[in-house]
C-alpha cells in the first residue's frame, strides 16, 4: 500500500427528485471507467463501485488502508459528495 495513490469512485443511486434535473447521462464501462453523455467524456478510475454497492463493499476497498494506519503508517482517505 505504501506510496500508491488510488482513486475509487462510488456512483450513488439517483434520487427521484433528481431525475428531472440531471445534466448528464452516465454509464459504467467495465469496472474502471465512467462514460458521460454517450461517450463524449470518459473518466478512468482504479475502481468504480456501482450504485447498488453497499457500505461493506466500500469498506472492503479501504480496509487495507485502515490496517496500514493501525500499523502506524500515514494514511489519507478523502470523500467528496
């Protein structure tokens, strides 16, 4: 885990009141890409978690970081959105 930066994206489900005001359509392309507006822009990540992912799936992704922190290593986990 040392010295590696990973970017993980979790796509949350769209809420009913947000459906009519979405600016972009997006689609998951495999487990590492998100395509926005029918392929006009593609973003690559180390891992993409689907909107059906549960909290335990997110925890499984960050568990190695937590173990490293418990062993005394510096760790940073940022969440946005």
